């Protein structure tokens, strides 16, 4: 699973972003919990994904986190630090109610087929509340 990063790089004039990926790449962010996906966003740039996840975090923090953690997330959002707020939310999610995590990936375009594809990160046993020991 790819770790969460903030990428605000613009698309270059040659149709590729700063990573050399075609500008048609789709960014996918999925918020999951034990009961499945809770929120997903697909966008043509990472900043749009960050914006949508920050809105999710702002809405959910008071409901899912302990009050002191929720206040910290809200303070970070108010200061304009969405990346830190998102990181704090997912660091604290699960301390009070359901554990949540953020998985990110990109889908690459197949321009001839008109489709996008790529790996979808799945949680490991530690995220599912299982250990590696057999019973």
C-alpha cells in the first residue's frame, strides 16, 4: 500500500506531470474501515483528492475522534494544513470508535482502449484485526 503523500505538482506542457506520468492518470483515494469502504474520491490531480479527503476528515473528526484529537484536526484544517490534518485524523482514527485508514493509488490510462487500470491496495492482516498466527 502506498503511503499518503501530498502532490500539488502541475501538469507539464508535454502532457505529463512532474513524475513523467501521462496527464490522463487518475488519482484514487479510498477511506476504509473494517466494514468496507467509507469514502472514495477519483480525480485527475492529487490536490483535488486531498481537498475532498480533508472535507471528509473535517466532517468525521468530531464524530470519530476523542474531543482533543478532533480539535487538533480542526485547528490544522483552519490553519490551511490539510496534509497534517489528514495525517492526524488517520493516526488517531480507531482510538475512540472504528479504525479507518487511507489507501491511495493511481490508475494509468490505456488511451487505445479508453480505460484506466492499476493496482488497488488492500489492507494487511494488521488492519483487519488479525495476526499472522494460526489458531
